[in-house]
C-alpha cells in the first residue's frame, strides 16, 4: 500500500509540475516525480523534433511538387514549339511543291509552244509537188484519199502518201512510202 501511495503521489506531483512547471519542489521529496518529469520533457522534445521533421518533409515534398510542375510546363512549351516547327516545315513543303508544279507547267507550255513553232515552220504542201519522205505537216491538203495497206491507213494526196502520227499531244502527218 505504501508503494501505491507513493506512485499516486508521484503522479499527482508530476501532473502539477507539468501544469505549473514548478521546479521549486525538492528532489528529496519526490525523486520519482523528477524522473517522470525528465521523461515527459524528453517526450515533449521528441514530439517537437518529430513535428519539425514532418514540417521539413512537407516543405521538401512541396518543393518537389513545384519542381515537377515546372518541368511539366517546360515539356509542354517544348511540345508546342516542336508542333509550330512542324507546321512551318509543312507550309514550306507546300510552297516548294507549288513552285515545282508551276515550273512543270511552264516547261510544258514551252514545249507546246516549241512544237507549234516547229509545225508552223514545216513546208507548205504544194499541189502536184512530191515531198521528201519524213516531211511532217500539220494538216493534210485537200482532196486526200484514205488508202489502207498492210493494216495501216495511209492518205494519198497530190502524189504523196501520208501516215498519221503524234508529236507530243499534237496530231501531225508524215510523208512515207507504204509497205
């Protein structure tokens, strides 16, 4: 019973010391209370250290989250720049293709103009005058007669035989000798 009373007294004194923080009590009167008080202070210090550690961890986690958000923002900006560069490259390819098409059309027009000039320079067909074989004319003279021979259709006009042929996409007639 004496031990129980001592423990109860120690707990009461410890309680009073914690509430009022009374360092006035003598260690001789209650040595166990001082020991408990020391343990309580250690607990309070440990809790404060743990609380400070958790605050530091929370601050570190917050900083990490901010760094991750900044990295995500930079990645999104880089993706936008890459997309803009791809669009610019596509526009440049379209411009190049259009320029190539225009150049091809100009070349084709020049070839047609050259063919027309060549056809225009061909000798005029004079009635009754035979032309050398291989002479190209743009149109048959009047009074031609269709003459099939060996599966090929020839045209006989004014002493010349003509065979239809194409120069590019233009229909012309070439003087020839039937086979």
